[in-house]
């Protein structure tokens, strides 16, 4: 459990009841037991009103501790935050979960995962876990893309050939994000460590004809709106899912590792292209989630990637759903 407060548990219990999820009060006795590095199941289904949501596990990055990972925190500080959250401190655990929504007879995927073996050697589980969840990849008609970092879009391309994995699916992305990564000369302007990824995007994505470019606030599918959450990348977006009285904020990389950024929302990650903007965005999105009493999921939250936030002074407390 991450940064658990009694108030956070009580709020999450109410949220869990509303969403038909397990009650976190049942897990309070184990609040500070170390969380397993990887889940024992590969998918988890829950409801947002009439919408069926399936969290699908892709894999995990066992990232070696790196003083550059958080620009304004030391390795000792990040280790302390992980320990307080009940996570391993042997490395920085960065799991990856992909969300698939079933709306009527439509299948909508949010981001495409990291591609088998294209991001991390053990991030290979998405296709098998989707199949186990009863999701036919060929029936995914729309893919909503939050941003163009490799762990979110390499799953659109076959390893080696760059052939489209979902050639018939509509690919929806904020136009700001697309323009940034495909602008002429962008590869040379990127930091050296990002140029290889930038070149792959610039070479491949403009050749595809199944893009739909949208602006912030647009309804991108029934009950789903795209909202700007800029900073992590120039056009990074979140998705607000609404069905009846239920809401789910699909936050993607807004608060990518809650163990670190809930108690320290001012910390800036090395992958945030505009660190100060990412911090302001983080606070704006999480404050809205709290004010509207909604559930939130994140690509790098502990699997199944769902939880709730409450205010904790000038920071936040996060209670993940445990299964």
C-alpha cells in the first residue's frame, strides 16, 4: 500500500463500493508489507458504469537506481519513498499496465504497450494477457494514445520491420503531440538519448493513414474525453471516462510512480520534457480527481493500476487497489 492514511483508506473504501471493487479496509493490516514486484495474475476486470474496463499487465522495468532519474531528489530520498510505500528498494520498480475498454460492442485500447521485447526484456506479457482476458486484438477498433514515449507506442509496431500491429484501428492522439514528434528536424533537436526513438517515430508514424488528430476537450469515443496534461511531453494527454454517475481518470504518466510523486509532487522526473509544467499539471489533475471523488488509473501504478488519492498537507496520499 502506498502512503496509506486512515482517511485515504476510508475514501477508497467508498470508491471501491461504488465501482464494485474489493474493499481496501480488508488489506489495512498488510499496509506496510512489501508489495510483490510482479502480479500473480495478468489481467483484472472492473466496471465504470456500464463500461467494462480490463487492466492488462505488460511487464516491469527493474530500473537501476540513477541519481538523474528524479532531477531534484537523491537516490537515498527515492529509496526512502519506496520503502515507506512498501516497495522494493533493490531497484526502481516501474510496472506497465495497458487499459482496454469495452463500450457496447466496441473495444478501445488506451496506449499500445511497449511491444514484445522492445522496451524491456521481460515486458513481453501484453499479447498473452490480452488473450487470457478474452480480448481479440483484431477487434480493437480505436487506440487512444497519451504520448509517444516508447513504453506507450512501441506496441503499435512490429519489432525489426516497424509494420503496423493494428493497421485497421483508428489511432487518436492530441495534435500537439503528433506535430512535435513529426516536425521536420525534430530528431536533431532532441537530447541525444531520445534521438533513436525520435527517428523511429518520425520515419514510421507519418506513413500511416489511420491517424485522427484531436484537440483537448474533444470526445474521442462515447463517454471518453481527451484532456491536456502537458509537461511530461509537449502533448501528453489524459482521458476522462464517464458512464452514468461513475468517472475514471486515465492519467497515463501524469503521476507515473505514485510512491515517489504522491508524497513529493514537486519532484521532476528526467523523462519530463518540461519539469515545472509537469508538476503544475500533476497537481491540477490530481486535485480534480480528489474534488470529483473519482477513481484513477495510471500506466505505472502498481498492478492493476487503479487507486485513489487524498490530500495530505501540500502533498497527496495514494491508496492503490490490491487484488
